[in-house]
C-alpha cells in the first residue's frame, strides 16, 4: 500500500516546491478537502449521509499524523540502537590468560585444570549477560514507550489525551481478529489470545485512571502484537498504565503538548504570538498595531478629527500606544 501511494509523490512534491514551506503546502491540502469534499461538513444526526460527527475529522487528521510520527520515532530509535551496537563492537575483548600445568600435579589435577581452562575460555569469548534495568531515558528513545514504559509482555506510550498499548505475546499463527479478545472497560483492560493451548490472558489489570470506552479501539497486527488505543477521560499524564505496575517519573518525560492537541482559542493565541514575533523581527507592524492602524484609518477623516482633509499618514501618530492615537 505504501509503495502504491508513492505514485503521488511527484505531484505532491511539485505542490511543495511551488508553495515553498510546509504550512502553505498543508493549507493547499486542507483547502482542497474543504472545497471538493464533505470532510468539514458536520453530521448533525445519523440520517445525514455526508460529513462526519463533530470532532471526528480532527481525530482522523491526528491519527494519520500519529501513524507516521510513530514510524519516524521507531526508525530513529532503531538507528540509535544500531549506532550503540557499533560502538560496543569496537570495545576489544579481554585477553585470555593461560595456566601452565606440569606433570607433577598429577593426571587428575591436569584434567581438572584443562576443564577449568576450557570453561574460562568460553566465558571470555562470550559476553557476560547482565540484567540491565531500563531507565526513562531508554523509554523515551522508543516510540512504543515514549512518555511511558516497557514491561514484561507489553509496552505503553502516552500523550496528554490518550494511551497506546502494545501487547507483544502474539503467536505467528494468530492472524485473525477472532483469535483475540480485548475487553475495554472504564477502569480496566484485558487482552486474551487464542493459541495452541487455548485462550491465554496476556494482559489483565486495573487502569490507573478512567478511560473513555466509546473512543477507545484495538487492532491486531497478525503474528506481532495487539495494539490498543485508549482515550483518557481527563487530560493528564499517567505515572503508570496499570495500578500494580512500577511508576515512571513524570519529570523525565516530554510533557509538552502538540499544537493540534490545544483548544482552538489557545491555538489562535499561540499563532498570533508567533506571527507578532516574526513581524517584530522583520520590522513590520504586529497584529495589534494593524488593528490600531485600521481604527485610525476609519477615524482619520471623521468629524472632529485633527487630521481631517489631510492624506493618511500613520507616522504622525503613536500606533503602539492606543491612548496616544491623536497626539501630534
């Protein structure tokens, strides 16, 4: 499917080159959806045949964005892992020591010594296995545990609004959805998988906080894992997915919010601040100064204005201070 979509790359790249920047490019895409489709039409009741229920269009956009964001983060994590493996491979192995055994030590001692020496050689040639405890820094490098954690048979990641859970114990022969049972309740999550031994419970526990069941979904990735997306009732970061699992340190996660997760009023305010900052850097009027200038244009030639009959000249007034608009 991904390769089939590549046929659109030339057309999309042409648009991107023409627009020059990402925002105008996206504006073209969403403008097309507005003019030529029912993407922005609100479905007020189930009898409406066009459009989407309130808020659904935004969720579709977020889902598409998150899909490729996860892929990008996973690729980045894999590259970091490869780099780490390369660094470790450059560490020289320790030199094996040789123990000299004389015939005077006896035949039995000689056999024991040779056996011990053979054992030491094997230990030297293979790396010693250690139980390394992962830290939140390690979790942040993996898209599957970003702002979350990796546990024995599952991993979880989160934003301030939702959670992504991946249950990994899925046999290769599990390729149909009917071989999986996922029970999502406001306070709990259960995942069961059908294998050769029958139904086995891979995840079962009480969630740390309540979730919205209606907006939560699950997907089977055949032979790999079960992906469960849970919509939070409260916008907050969780210290743990389940109540009985170790808690993460919320001070070590990325608690910033993407623009698309902010409400419309906050997004508008942030955009205005960014616009004003850019205008200041270019030596151009800010949005507030433009508003004052428009007010000034309307009042410039009105009855009682000291500038009536004169050509409009904003440099004669102090636009930055509304209280001094008509001071000369």
